């Protein structure tokens, strides 16, 4: 006798939004728009039974023990930012997240039915057993951030709370991963983390192909650490939101005087990069008042996305930002910075946009130049004449 396996209909799970209101079903076919969009199905026309494609399978994975699994449709990469999480339960009351990376069976399979959709198979943690019943379900979350947050007005008075809310809103309760990619290849296309929280932060503007990171600050300019820069003639590799490789050559670079104070080198690429670049906070003399204790996301060489807090944001003679470990999140999400992490960027999340505030200079919890006068700095470097000046955030802020 085999273990009873139940695959709950996805549409049955997606009935209410976060406010308790019914989810929109534009075509009235019983499948919410959220599910249809997340699974590459039309939201404006009744769908065939394949509109609820979560089905049971099983197999012997990693040995002779047979495990149940669920196969479902999902959009590849983070093109649209939907989240997918398989969960299991013995009673449909208490659900446990399944590790989507460790329990994924084989690479995603393209189904080639005219939609950009993959089939994914995730196995249960529980082997098939005659004495136990098991329910599996696929939970789908919408792209983050919601429009209400993305287009909200953020005033200086509530900026700290906004940054904290924005970061906490994307960190899951379970500690699955900090990895930026599922698979990374500097010479080919790569796969962004499909199921981790890290895919909620736009990182296509960071070149991860070398320990000496580079961060886009215009279509043609990158920031690097002065003490750890790329060489002229080096290739810099970015990956767009679908994971496709974008390569450019570094043809010039210029360091801001002062060595590691402020540890800023600007690089010029041989051609524009058709990817979003990062903006910076507008200059103020009182940022430390508003940024103290707020949460940030920082990358490292592996690459991973870490969560820290600001302990000090300086101006004038001490234009650095210092980080510390935050007790607002699980310690799993933070690590100390080490040799090779230099030049990787740190961001605050503003209206869903990662805003550049620093690239690493010192290790430990991290310290680096606080990017407030960035436009003035870049405009003073004559070897970068194509710099786009108007990057400070619009008012009100």
C-alpha cells in the first residue's frame, strides 16, 4: 500500500489577497489572474484543465527509497519576479516549506507550448510510506514590491521605517539560501536564484564574473574599489533579468584622489549596457539621523546577498558608512566580509528600487565610502565624459 498523496489545486490556495479581499479573476474561469500570469497562462480567456498544472509524480531520488514529488509550471528566472514555494503537510493545517534548491529534481524543462514556461519538479522530504498520508501544495506569491509600495511617497521622516519594512518584507521566515544565482557561468547565460528571496533585489547591474566587482552607475560607467580595481582591457560580465550574458570591455579608469579615502575608482566601458543602473541618495548633512539602525542588503564575492544594519553614516571629514549585525533578522542572513569582497555594493531599498550607498573597503561587518556626492565626484573625472549626471532621487524625499 502506497502513501496517500494529495496535490492541492493551486487555485484553491489563491483565493484571498493579503488584505482578505478575493483575488481578481478577470475571465471568470476559476483560476485567479495571479496564478495564470505566474504560470504563463492567459488571464483574459477561459483556460483548459491544464490551467491548474500541479500534478503528482514519484521516483527514487539519491538511492532506492521512493519519494513523492510535485511538478508544476513556472516562469524561468526572475523575468516577472513571481515566487513559488512547495509545501507539505499531514493534516492541511500546519504546512512546512520544502527546500526548493536541495529538493529540486533535475534542471527545469521548457515545455515549448508558446509560453515562456518551465516545468519544475520538487520532491517531498518524506519518503513514500504505507502508514502516513501527505499533502503537497504549490504556493505562488506576486512580484515584490506591490504597486502600493513601489509608487508610494516616502518622506524623510519615515525613511528609516520604509527601508526596514522594504527589507523585512522580502526575507522569508525559513533560512533557505543567500545565493544570488542557482547556477552561474561568467562565459555563458546563468540562472538567478529562482526560489530564494535574493531574486527580489535587482542585481543585474553588478558584474560578478571576477572577485573585483564592478557596479553600474550609468549606461557606460562602473564603480570599483580603488584598492581592488579591474585592469584596463578586462572584460566585465553582467547578466540581465532573464540570465542572459552581457559583456563589455573596460577601456579606461580613473581613481578619485585619496587612495582608500574615499576608495572610489570609476571605469569607462567600451559601449553602453542596456541594463538599469543604480542611483544614489541625494546629498544631505543629516543622513546619520535618519539612517541609523536601518537595514541594508550587501553582496559579496561568492556571490551572496547579506542583510546588515547601518551603525553610522558619515559626512564631511568622515564620509564613510559603517555596518553592524542586525537583530531584526535571523543571523543566517549575515556574514562578515573578508578579502575578495572589496568593491561589492550595498543597497537600501527605496520604493522597491535598490539604491547604492556604498562599495566595500574594509572587512568585518563592513565599511566603505558613503555615496552622497557621487555626481560631483564623477563629473570631476575628465576621462569619463559620458557620465549621466541626473541620477539623484526625485523629490519629495
